C-alpha cells in the first residue's frame, strides 16, 4: 500500500531551480490523496505565470510513478500569490490587495498596455517626472485635470 510519507519522500527529489529547495520543503505540495494505485495532489506555484509549471508537473509525476504500486498520478496545478506588507504600511491603501510595479525611463513604451493585458485595467498611473498619480476612468483611459 502506498503511503503519504512515500509520496512526500518521492516529491522531495523535485527541486525548484530558482529557489534551490525541494517542492515539499517549500510547502508547494498539498492535498495528497491515495486511493488504491491512484495518487493525486496539488502542486502550488508561487505565481500563475510560473514558466516552470509544466516542468514541475512532469517531474512530480515521474517521481511519484517510480513508487511501487502507483498506476495513476493526477496533479492539480495551482498558484498561491501571497501578499506581504511592511508593518509601517499596514493601512497605507486599505482597498488595495497587491501592487505591481512596472517601470521604464522612457514614455510611450507600453507599460500601461502590458499591465492592462495581464492584470486588468489600471485605476491610477504614477508619473515620476510629474510626481503625480493620474486617475483613470472605468475604461482605463487617463483622466486629465
């Protein structure tokens, strides 16, 4: 019979090359279920845009399939984007969950467009040359004073 400990031990061989630790130590393996010869679990990445997601999935499946008695491996890929705040910034912007910084020293290179395509419409844009925030309307267009 396959045990959870055996599955975790097998998955400890899968390393995150960027962080230099195995996925189990990084708490990226969750919800292990064993039903006869079938093993399923969730691999939780640090970002949904992780370029190594498919590689992790393949390596995890290979590691678990090496266990005696395993016939089927089902992996659910997920992402857990945590939020961090410095203590001094606890209520800096109460309605904002995450801040994404996109920068360039040149204007007109598509910073807002890149953000919009990946995260949705911006509500505010910061212009460092004018040291001001420019509000945007519901369609994402800049509102000039």
